[in-house]
C-alpha cells in the first residue's frame, strides 16, 4: 500500500516551468509520515517464537528505508505530473489536436508483431532450450517452467471467456480446474481409463458443473455473483478435503497414470516411445511431449475463443458485458448467454485440470485454494480483460518472472542470501491488480479487433465504450 | 440441555465478533455500493497490531493488569487500523469512482491479497499464539451428567465491549452530523454533494469507522482464540459478509442480527452435526441467501434504475 497515488493538488495547479519543490516536499513528507504510521507496529516489530513464547525484535531501520523510498517516489511522481501538465498545457507545433478516433499507441503496435513472434518462440521453445543448454537433461528446468507458464496461459484464456468477454467476475474458477483434475485422477485410477478418453470427459464434467453452479446464480448482480462463485469454489475444496471415501481427503490421490504418446508409454523397455522410434530412452521425452500437449490445449482454447467471438453467442457475451439492461430489452436471453460463457470457460478449466493431474501424477485439495483463483484472475486482469495476447504476456511475466528473478544472484547480494522473490510474488500481484485498476483499467494492451466490421477495419478507442474495449 | 446453553453462549460470543466485522461491510456497501473484499484482511491485520501491542505493553512496559493492557491495546489498535482503512480507501478505491462496474471489486481483491501477504512477509507464516490473557470462568450451573455450563470472563468482556461500542456507534449514526451526512450520501450522493456535504470525506470516515470496528473484532478474536495467522482474515471475512447479506446489506441492525445468527448457526452446527463441514455450512448459507432472498431479513428490496 505504499505505492503513491496521483494527487489532485499537483494536477490542479497552473502549469509553470518552475516545479514547486517546497509544496511537493511537504506532500511527500506527509506521505512518508502516513507510511510510518502504517508501519507501526506491523513492520517495526517482528514477532518471533521460541518454544511457546513470543518475543519481539524491532526493525526500525527497515521502516526508515521504506519511508525514505515512499518520500522519494512521491517527489518523483510530483515532478512527473508537473512536467506532464506543463507539456499538456503547451502543445508542440507538430502535434495536432487530439484525434477523435484512436491513434494506436506503443502498446497497440506491440500486438501486431507479438502474435507471430510469441507463437514461433512457443513452438520452438524446447529446441531453443536444447540448443542453449546443450542437452536434454540440462533443459529439464526450463521445459518444466514452460509447461507451468503455458498451464497458466491456458487457465487465463479460459477465465478470459468468463471475465473478459462476458464480464462475469468468477472468483471460483479453480473449482472447475479441480473438477477436471479429480475427474482424471478418479476415472483413471478407478476404471483405468486412458488420458485421451478422460480429457474430453473431464472437460464435459467441468462444463456440467459450471452449468449446475451457474444456473441458480447467474441472475445475480456482478459483485454478488463474484462472491457466490467464491463460496462455491471454497465449498468444492472443503468437500474434497472432507469426503475421504471418494477423494482420500487432504492426503490426495497419488500414482495417477502418466500420459502416453497416443498409446505408447514413455517407458524404457520394449514397446515404449523411445524403443518404437529408435531413440535412446530419456525421461525428457515425456516432458517435451507434455509441453507440446499443453501448448496445443492452450492454442485450442485461444482458437475456440476467437471463433466464438465471431458467432452470435460471442457477440452477445460482449454486448452483455457492456450493458445488461440493453441486452434484455433487445431480446437476448441473458441467462442462457451467461450460462454458455460460464460453462465453456469451465470446460477449458477442466481440460487444464486434467492436464495438471497427468503432469503431476498427484492431486490434493491444497492445489485448488482461493489463492490459485486469485492468481488466475490477476493474470486476466493485468493482461487486460478481453485481450488474448495480453493474458499470455501477463502469464509469462507473473509466473515466469519470479522464477527468473530467483536465479539472478546479484539480487541475493543486495537483499541478503535468503532472498526468495517467490515470497514477494503475491504481494506484487496484489499491488499490480490495484495499480492496474487505478491507471489502466482497460489493460496494458487496450486494442482489439472489432468482431463486426462496416466496410473497413477501424480500431476503436477504449474511451468510447463503457467496459472492456473493442 | 447443558450443551445447548453452552453453545448458545459460545454462539453469541462468536456472533458479536462477526457482527462487528459485518458492520464494516454493510456501511461501505450502503454508501458506495461496493463489496469491500479487503475488510476481512483489515480485521486480520488489526489482530496482529493488537498482538504486538499486547506484547509491548505486558513484557516491555510491565503492565500486569490484563484488563488495563487490553483497554490500551483496543484504543491503539483502533487508531492504527483506522489509518489502514483510510489509506486503503484513499489509494485503492477513491481513484476508481466512476470507473467500470467491476473495477472496485477487483481492486479490493488486490488489496486483500496484498494485505495478507504483507503480513506474511512482515511477520512470518506461522501461527502466533498469545500468552493466555483471561482464563477464569464462572460456572453457571452443573448438569446432571457433570457437564459444567461455563461463562468465561473473556466471553463477558467480548459481549460487553461489543454492546458498548454498538451503542456508541448507533448514537454516532443516528444523532451526529457525521451520521446524517453518511445517511444522506447513502441515499443520493450527488444531491448530498449539492447540499454542501463533503462526500469524499464522508466516505473516508465510513471506511475509518468500519476499520475501527473491525479492529475491535480483531482484538476480541485474539482474546477469544488466543492465536492468529496471516490467513485468518479470509474465512471470518466471508462469514461476516454472509452475516451482512443475511441481515440485509446496507442495514446496520441487520448486520448485527446477521452476525449473531451466523455465530449461532456455526456453533450449533459444530455441536450437533459435523465440525468438518461448519465452513461449508456458512458458505452454503451465503449462496442460498444471495440466490433466494438477496435483500436479506431487514434490507430493502433493490430497485433497478435504468
């Protein structure tokens, strides 16, 4: 909460070249004092435990550093807003008056090149890593990270249908992820069904649950809907913990059968994948197969979403997001429209869940807590709700970022040897969500192709629509 | 019978804690129509503030009287938590007025994630047990099977503090100019602004009052359970929100009533059915109430304006 916000005082002042340092310092001092107040006692004293007793250690040095940082940031922010106000008030000769339509900004240029670029990198990723790391076994860590990121990309795209397109805030998305994972785990361990049969079944079951849960709640208003989906997510998790006969409770289900290469198991012996194709056996074959599997699933999600947007149902979703009352007066069946979005989103969550189960070989309820929902939501929100490429970039940055930071050794020399960026990951997610809503509520990449075109393609400025964009 | 009376006492104690938190939800919803998702975490934060000041007062300053220490802790925690409530509103919610419909809720979820992880990073992930504060009990009567129905001093303290604060709070909302401004903003913010009410200040004060009451709940929670961890904001937060919805969101007596009902349901459910499913019961009530009676017990039905 130490991130400073834009004040009104700096903006209302008449723009002048001279930056009022005294006033800015005074305001920055105020912000620092508030930070000091907020840090007492939660930052300044740490509770440590020895045996049954708690004792306190004080950390005033840390508080002083944070207050100084807030002071500095606030001052910089004032300087920044002052210079921007000055630039706005004195337009340069080159710049015409602001155009009515949208001028593509730097972010919007990105998406044109980004899509083929990202697709190419994603397709070639295992090969690139193999070449860079110089061996299959050396590249294990990176391929694993790639799988993790792609899982979140897929979940983000799945949730994007619900949140970004239909404008329904779903805080219990992880419930469908759990349904998919447990469907595969139970079907394969109990009935011995293979992954390729279970994958569609898991999707169907998750969509079915989406419908069951969605049907009663979808006539609620936006924030009530969010809370009820949250409640459902928690109920499913608690049932998974407590229904020990079926789910083995908190211990989870282990030794779930691994995925096969369309029937060929990834084993060392005769009839395995390596033997059939005349390769030397290596455990990495399975990893690379999983990588391409999740890439295909993620791309399928994206493809289906993009096609659905062009269908009447997709257009109805977006219309619903913009104005529900208008939709109802135009004769759109809002309940059915919401239900399709909800269950299709759930279906992709189910696919991702059954992939999760086959990758881990182990599922337990702890993988499906509210925090997981919040992470997926953070990816969708920070990617810009409704933007497919934005969600992918957000997943790469938010999931891959902390992993990369962890490997940077110079950070450890700055922050001490025990420094682990993963501890601060959620802290930054929370701040990022707030910052995103305050500064760029329409997402980092606020451009999308309109789904219906009259004569020529035109980008639509985000400021012309009420919610979302495009 | 003995179990029934005992659970009634426990339920009312728990219910007063939920009621105190629920007021924060219901007031904010009444005035700006948003679900302040971070309120549960403000409550958790206040429990930590109370814990640290209790340790400072008892071990460093050597105050031996627990009641006196609690009194000071309560006041300090109210002030500091109010500051948090104010800062959260100022940074995360105020710039979003007039933004799109879901923006404040998403921002609130961000604040909630931030606060719980802030406390985790600052104070560590482990449960923090407090030294036992008030241990004495009054045995009300003894059952035939030797089961004592007991009313502990801490339960008395919790119910008394809640009752006193609710009275003060009721007086503020009904009789003072701040309360009038608040009720005016609740009815029509634009009109209130035209009549010279500082709307931003009123909304800020609403958050401050909500946070102060949550801090009382936090201190009482710490006193009652004697242990707190960074993740303790979520479930009580959702239960208190359930209480607010059950009582009729926007209605202050409704929040207290809802809190008491939720507290009673939770304790009786744990006693007579299964303790594992007590949270499932609370979450199910939330879903059922929102689906079938979204205006709650004392709330006004919502009219949709086009």
